[in-house]
C-alpha cells in the first residue's frame, strides 16, 4: 500500500487511509469494501452493467424479486461462495488501480496502459455474440490485438459457465494462444460465455477482456 499508493503517487495517493474497519483483515487496511460495485461500470470488455447475472469486476448477482438482485456464487478452485464472484478478479483490478495511481504522477510514456483487444475483427469492448450448432466447432481469433506501449501480450481463453445457461465445459484447444477452437458435444444447448483475457508485459501488467456469448442450439 505504501509503495503502490501512498508514497510517490501525488496528493491523491497520500490521502489513502492506512486503517479501515475490516474485522477479518489482520492489517485493517486496503480492503475496498463496496468499491468493487463501482468497478462493474468500468468498460474493460468484461463488465456489462445491464446484465448483473453475467458477472464482472463488481461480482455476479442473481435476481431475487422485482428489481432486487442478491449475491450469486461462483466456484473458483475448491471454493464456492458469493465472495468468489469478486475476488476471482482481484489481481487484475488491483493492478489496474496501481496503474491509475502511476498516471497521476508519470508522463504517458513512463506509465503502462491496457491492451487493445481485437476479436474476430472487432476492436471495440462490446459483447460479441455467436451461434453454434450442437456438435460443431467454432474458432475465435485475437491475433490482431495490440498493446499501446508495445509490450508483449499473453492470452487466456476460458468459459464462465455460471454466467450462462450451458453449464458444461466444451473441448477447447490452445487456450493460451491468440486463436482458440471450441467444440460442442452433440445435443448441447444453451448460452455459453467465453472470456478472453489479454494481459500485457508492462509494469504493472494490465488486462483487457472480451466476452463472447455463444448460443448453442
């Protein structure tokens, strides 16, 4: 906290509190509390504020009644709970916070900036949609992505099953390459959310996402 926020990051960083009310946290510091709720509105290619059930940096939610949504649960490793819907993104959004603090005091050429991700020719951060037949194979390509600072890019494709209605994990090849193929088994049906994470080699490493919603019928 002292290194990445409070010291050497201008008057804004110096205002960051050293202690907050965080009973489970032995250091009583840097727990953001409700801050991730606002992260949900950052246009990073993952967050979709109109769809709280899809999940993002602010967590994932399920409709309770009327306009009320409550915490959903994600399974990350061996843990299944509501907090997992937020902490699964923690490394990425803390690095983003660190970079933004750098922007306060460094010239553009000395600070890192997130990659610009192009998926199947689309370079916006909008959700992409695809249709696929059960038993078919689709290909997703991100090789045209670039980094504004010229850093090398690393790719990770994965399926966010809790966000959709197709809960199984289809066969996926080259999940750490710029191009991936996904094969659906016979009789598959539903919506599958494919998440692409593109992370640069800058300091701190920054991640941009693309969400592809595949409707299988």
